[in-house]
C-alpha cells in the first residue's frame, strides 16, 4: 500500500517562497509527486494559514491574486474540513502529547484523511501519533 501523506502549511509556503531555494525545491517535489500520485491531503486550516503567511509574513510576499490562484490549483487535493470532532480530537492530542492546539489540529486532520505520514517542519521528526508518522523532509 502506498503511503498517504498530509501536507502541513510550511510545505505549501516553501513551495511558493523563492527566498529559500533548497527547501522550495524539496517542497515542490513533495507537492507535485503527491498530486500526480493522488496520495496527498491537507485541511482548510492549512489553506487559511498558507494564504495569511504568503501574503503577509514571508520576505517576498505573494500578491493576493497569485496566492488565490495557488489555492485554486489545490482544489483536486483531498481537503479535511475542521469540524466539532476535529476540535475535540485536537484538544485530546494537545493534552496527551503536550503539543500546541494548532499543531494538534493538523494531526487530527491527518488522521481524519487517513494519512500515515505528515510532512511538517514544525513537529517531532519520527514520532508517531495515532498511526501518523511525523516527517520533516528538510532534515
């Protein structure tokens, strides 16, 4: 069985941030391979964080229309919506693993989409939570 991978916000941001060339190339490869193979997922949280980050926080900001176009290009990717169950599961994960609520919500979304890998730069590389292995692809 092929791994199903959840994409955290930082992967999308790096794929669109030309100021970090090595990370940008790696992030683009993860995204393009995942889209081509149909084995990636993300969440509405990730899309919202991506928009705010690329239009307001990175060194070379993207114009709003470019950021919106990038989000539209991800329409075919499975996207978990944040619901009541996701919030409660994120709270449980945050308490049990001593993680931030927002990171825990990402993990809850990975579980909701039945991913077994979560690509993120922000979490503990190699740790497994509920069957999802956290992978920092930039190490």
